[in-house]
């Protein structure tokens, strides 16, 4: 999940600080694996990037095949 969060942020050319200012979510902690994201945080990230939960997780699941 850490890679997915970073990918979403960098694809939109956002810094961790910009994403934090917009959401209040510490992206750096999640991206570095220092903190697991709660379900509520994942929902906020999905809303921020205009994704469904399925869209958020589909890349990670497709890589497992």
C-alpha cells in the first residue's frame, strides 16, 4: 500500500506537504511504512484522489497474480 499511496501522489505531482495541507494525512509516514493507514484514512485518500476503494486496491491485487 505504501507504494500505491506514493504513486498516486507523485503521478499528480504533489509533494507530501501539499497533500498533507489538503487532507491532514501524513503521507510520509504511510509511504515510509512507519504507519499503517486506517480504513478511514484510506477512504480519505480515495476521496482526495477521486478513486473508489476498488480502484485504489486493484493495482496491488493485480500485481499478486
